[in-house]
C-alpha cells in the first residue's frame, strides 16, 4: 500500500512543509525519497541500488510467472474430463501471449501469460475463455500504483507532471502514466463512485453508524462556491467489520443534505435502523436520522463536545477542565460519570455558564454508550473511526490549498477512503453484536442477566 502515514510519509515528504509549485514538489520528493538514485549517491551506490532493484524485479517476475503458470495448470486440470467426440481434450495450453510490462512499485516488470485454448461453449452458445485472476487482460499497473495516483493528486501534482513525479518515487523507468492516462483514470474513478453510490444494500445491516461532515477548499472555484462539504457515513456490520456506507457532497451539513443521503440508502435496501449513531451535535444529521431511523439511539461525540466546551473557557482554565471532562466519559459506571458530571457543573457554573450550558444540554446523549457493551465503548464515545481516516486527507488538502474542482475532490477522497477501508480493524467484542441486535439489555456495559 502506497498511501503512507506517520513515519513512512515523513520519510518520503520530509519534515518541512511541501513546496507550493509542482516542480518544487517533485524536487522535494526526489531529495527525500529512498527509492530514487539521487545525485548525492556516488557511482558505487547507484550501481548497488540498480543491482538490488534488478534482483528484486527478477524475483518478482519469477514469482508472478510461477503463480500464473500454476493458475493455468489448475484451470486445465479442472477441465480435464471435458473431451470431444474423438476423446481429445477441449481445454489445452497453446503457447504464450506476447510479453507486456506491468508498472509496479519496483518499476516496470515484464510478464508473459500462458495462452489457453478452450473449445467449450456456455449455455448461451458463447465461447468460454480463460481469464487470469492474477493478471487480467488489460492490467497495466498494480493496485498500489493506482492508489498512489490520488495521493499525488491530493498533494497538488498537476496532471502533466505525474510522469516526473512517479519517476521521483519509483525510479527513472516508471513512465507508465501519461497525462492522458491520468485524465482517463479520474473519469474512471468518478464512474466508480457513481456506481458505488447506487449499489444494492438489501442484505446489509449496520449495528452502529458514525457520521461527520468534512470540509474542503476548492482551488479553482469562485469565492461563493469555494467551500465544499463532503458528508461521510460509516457503519459496523453484525460481524464487527467497519465499512464506508455513504460519501457524497452536501450543502454545508444541512438536514436536507443528510436526509437525501439517508433516504437514498433506505431506497436501496438499507431498511434496518442502527442500534446507535455517533456524531457531532451540530450536524443536521440528527434531525434527518430521527426521520429515517426512528428507533435509533443517539451518542454525541466526546471529542467534538470537549472542544466546544473548552472554547467557552479561558486558556488558563482549559487543562483543568479537559481533565475533568475526561473523568466523565472514562468513568467505569454511569453513576460515577454522573458524579463527575455534577462536579464539573458545580465547579464552572458560576463563572463560565456558557461552557456548562454547552455540556449539560446534551447530558443524556453524551452518556448513551453506557447502555451498550463495555468492549464497544472505545468505538462509540467518539467519531474517531471517521476522524482518524480523514486526518491525513485533511493535512494533504491544506498543503495543496485545495483540489481543482468539486468533482475531483470528491472522487479523490472516495478513492483514498476506499483504500483505507481495507485496513480498518474489526470492533472489539464483535461476538456481542448479535446480542445488541436482539435488544439484550446492558447496564454499565455488562449484559443484564435474566431474573
């Protein structure tokens, strides 16, 4: 995976701010990447790197060739009983296809796929053809490279500078993506997002959902349309897997925008109400969700609420207040949380009534998580599943001062989140989710035993 964060991203991008112009960004990557033979390396170093790269490419080529050969052998063996009237095999090998180059993280790797002659016909009279799952017919880049492209786009690299940027990251032989190919890829991603946004959800059931509105700046729009809000909805399935449910452009974070998204999900088969939804209290999401999911319980995000409360306090008081807020939502029982809650109110009500009012108006929905399994609390007290995913996207977007168009921004964010989705871990205590679905009662996170 080439969507890098933390130490890996710092190793490639450096600790300093990414330069503003495309040429400067590319030079910056060349100076900080460990995969490019930069000029500071002496001739022996370049030679060693080239030899190592060739060894790795050769190994990758051999492994890929072996895997494809095995795939073909298994296909032919599974069809060995199919014979014609003369007892000849209907599925046989027939040499190799012409070699082609696949762009990988090591640069281009040349591969040849065995040719299969399949003389069988399906029930509709069409000729059956062998298609490799490892090496599809038109594959020219590995998935990691396709995930690198939206990453570079969000870094502000223009379409025309992609080949040079890829050479900076992958080596001088990485010339597989022209400006025309990039434009074509962006159109494909837009089509993918549209298809994904109309997928059937009949068999889906989400026990918990997290909602948030993510704001971006669109560089090439006029002042009135420069701000873009992308609505994001994530959910946890009955087996504990986290999935992206919906992502679309909304007008600010209005009730109407959220209502359109939720009703679209409902129309496509998502008819079961989630047991609990987690979001910031300021969203229009809540008004919309109550109309679409009337049996849903509500949980306000403690991270957002903490920030809102602290904004109403002087900086000198904030560390103490923050520690007291942590005492509330980290309490082992709801009774202990109520005690800590009351202490905060009594401590700050006289001098800072706005801060106290900000907290107390959502008291019940801030403590809703106590009615669910304790193993799930870490997932339910905040919108961190969304926030952690978008933290890097936001950082990259700020550095580039915004995407070029609203559609480009939406599709790039969609591709990055879908790539990140593969690494999302399951919920703790996933085995308890079926009990939540059945309506089993939990008190202070512990299942209540029948009398």
